[in-house]
């Protein structure tokens, strides 16, 4: 068959058209950016983690929680060197990331959970501080001691709570007149410290304190009355309470001495624990005022003697109640939802506990650690794996002796953020 010139030309054109429609092969995909170590990781407060970015070309921008260079609250990063913050953030899980400057879609990240050993404050006629509860044990001296300037040296410090993000503490003392104070820069407080005194409008015996870090509210239990100071972190000297809970319904719950307060901040719930084995639960605590009865009332049905200490585990919804007698520590589960007479779900008691007369307890959720301030024993008993404790259990370690110059510690506080 003869191929005419027209047919040949047509074939050439067709081949050219086909060639023009052929898509060149795509370049091979770029390798996925990664960080080494990849995470998830944990880092103690103040410690360093050195990251190396891989498969990023050219300049790299480092960030923590999407903020270039990081921040004091979440930690800082430069050249891959992440330094954890001085305190555990409200959300302890932070994200460290490296981003390619010329192409921000090229990014690698790792999650870091910031942890802390816990800082312990023991209250007597001064505040004795142990900065690292992972290692404190035996007859060791506190790392520092402080008193409030202008307060008599024999005055008893009764309760303390910390406002972590503000590095401040609120302290209640057994004194007439000014008896509630804010101590700023509490993480370095030593010796005689200047403090801001609030007005208690004549109320005495501030045995229970709780601080709402989300709403900046300080709750204080005095004899037969509860009060709340709004904007507590910035309140000036002489500030009076913004809300007062007082009247027959309140005085039936808040007794003359040794009422303890705990908060479920997320759910705006206040727990009021009393010496006669009651736990009153206030929902919507930030709005309660006047002669308000608790929304629910729990009564411990056990052979307790004098309930002096109370601590709350928000994750498991459990309250720890310390009996000043050798009956030890009771644990009530589902405390935010139950009411009426209840038996304890767990009871830590017996000679192995070494309890003599617990005055206060404090719970560290991150380390599952219970600290018992034993007033009659003149020491501090530390229990690890607290959520599993039951029966005659020995403390993990005991802090006390000649190096801790306490005579009768009424209270204590374990700050889990530092």
C-alpha cells in the first residue's frame, strides 16, 4: 500500500500531538520531616530536651505550642534545645515543632509532657519548704524557711495554697485581725517576706483555703462562715471578701475549727470537709452567696474520731479524709455525686502506717502521691501509688527529725506544679 505524502504528514502531526500530551513523571516525594527524639516524651520542670530536625532544608523555625521560641509558661526552644518551664503548665502536654522557613508546610513536631517532683510546704510557726519531693526523705533540713514579716514568731500558720501560674501563695494564720495573706514569688520565699494582707471583716480561725486558678477566686473557711475573694491574685491590701456564705445552713456545715476546703476547678465545685465527718458539696461555687446549704451532703459512716485533713483527687473523684486519731485516712469515692451516710471505699490504717495524729493531707495527681502531715507524730509521711492504698500500708518514706524544727504542724500543702 502506498503512503501518500498527505498520509505521512498526518502521521507526523498525530505523533507530535501524542508526544505533547505525555505528562512527565513526577519527581520522587520528599522524605517526611521528623524530630529526633520523636516523642511522646516527658521532661521535668527546668530540664532540657535536645531535638534534631531531619529532612528539613535550610533555615528552621522552632516553636512551642505554635509560638516561635516558646514562652515562659510552656517552655522555650532555640536551635532545637527545649527547656521545660519552671512550673507545670495548666495543660502539661506541650508541642515542640520545627518548620522549614522556605516552605511552612514542611513541619515536624513532638509532644512533651512536663512533670514536677512536687514542692512541699509544712506549716508550723513558720513555713518549711522542701523543693523536691522525689528525693526528700529522713531527717533532712528543709531547703528554705519563711515567715510573714510583722507576724509574731509564735503565731501558727494553719493553711496554705499556691496559685501556680502567678508564683504566689495564700496563707491563713491563727491570729486576730489580719489573718489571710498573699505571698508573691513564693518559689523563692525565704526568711521574713513581705505579704499582702486581706481583710477578714472580723472573722477568725482561717483553717481552710482553696484557690480557683481558672477564675482567680480564693475561698476561705473561718469559724462558721465561708468567704470568697474575687481577683485574688491582684487584690490590694485590706481587700474585703466579695461574697460571704453565712447563716444557719452554713454554720451547720462550717464548724468553729478545722474546716478544710478543696476544689474541682473544671466543674466549678467546692468541697467543704469538717471535723465531724461531713463533706458538703457546692455546685456552681463561683456564684454561691448568702445562707446557702450545700447541694449534697456526705456523712462518713465509720468509727472516726476527728477528721482534720482533706484532699481531693479530681481524676478519680475521690476525697481523702485524715482522722487525727490512729484510725488513719479514709477514702470516699464518687464524692461529687453521692449523698447521705456512706462507708469509706478504702481505709488506710494500722501500725505499719505509723500514723499518730494526721492534721492535713495533700494529693499529687501526676505522681499519684499522698502526703500526710502528722501533727502528733511531728513528721511527714509520704505514700506513693496513693490511688491503690488500702489497709495497713507502710509509708514509702518519712520526712522528719531534728533537722525539721516543727513542734505541732497544723497544715501543709504539696504543690504539684513545681
